[in-house]
C-alpha cells in the first residue's frame, strides 16, 4: 500500500533562517506531488506541484521554492524565512489521471517563524 | 486557476439530523474530479467522497452523499444521521486535467448532542 511521510511535524525557526521540509512517498511510482499551506482557520493554498522529476510548477510567487530530487521525494525550501511564512504545511500525492482520483495527504508540518 | 467557493464558514446540526454543505466552482474544463475532504482537529485530511464529472449519478458513501449539478457548477455534500464524530472542517476540492487540486475555504461543522 502507498504511504506518505512528511517531517518534521513541528518547527520553530527564527526570521531570516533557512527552511527545508521533506516529503517522501512509498509504494507507488511517478506520483504527482504537491505542497500546500494552510493559514489558521483558512483553506489550503496550493504552493507547488510536480508531475515528474525536474518538473515543478509554482502557483504563488513568494519566498519559497520546491525541488524534486528523486521520483518520490519533494522538498520545500526557503533561503530566508519571513514571519508571514508561518503556517501549516501539507504535502500530498496523487496518481495519474486514469488512476484513483484523489490526493493523499501527509500529517503536516506546523511552522512558526519567530 | 480554477476557483472553489464555500459560502458557509460555519454550520451546525443536531445529532441524528441531516445537514447540507454547499460548494460551487468555476471552470471551463469538461472533465474533472470533485471531492469533499474532512479535517478533524488533528488536521489530517481525510477523503469523504469523490465525484467524477463525466458520471451523472451522484456519489454516495454510507451516510454521505452529494448533489452534483454540472451545468450549475454546484457540488453539495449531504450528511445524514449526523454523528458527533462528524464535527470537523469540511473542504470542497477540484482536480483539474492538469492535475492541480484547488480547495475552498472550508466549512466548520459543529454537531450538537
């Protein structure tokens, strides 16, 4: 069966420090991968998605970047965190269009920038 | 980007009663998926129900059913026989042909004992 791992679960970082959140998927190949941010009491904002290695699409221009160094690994990064980067970050994966349609989510990372 | 609108920030329902959550979306695509996800206080996203746009029949999963009106771009969720465990944030989501998933702002459901 497929599983998705996201870490760390909680992170407190000072303003101006770098960020690296990691997400890996097991039990499937060539998944579509996603990073979302959820502000407190708000909906999910799509930040980045990838349909294959080296293919990263950004939905919202901002202080963050994403990379996909391996087929089932998706990394969210920042060189210098801002206070506004605080939030709950979710990684997700989906199969191709002909497969099961839904997205499967990791447990999330609660990021607090101080 | 497609937009998904949930116009009810909060809803409440008596235990064992029925409640309907609303969702509308904007798209020019003819083929897509729609979903309802549940997010309990743990913040884990849980799939409730899915609907494929080319299927005219409304999806059902036990106590959960949808009213899919493709022409009106409407996708509501009905929860029957509401239970205390149904209390959560509910998100409507749209999957495009380009494989992006877009979410609404959510409806917080309270179940009153």
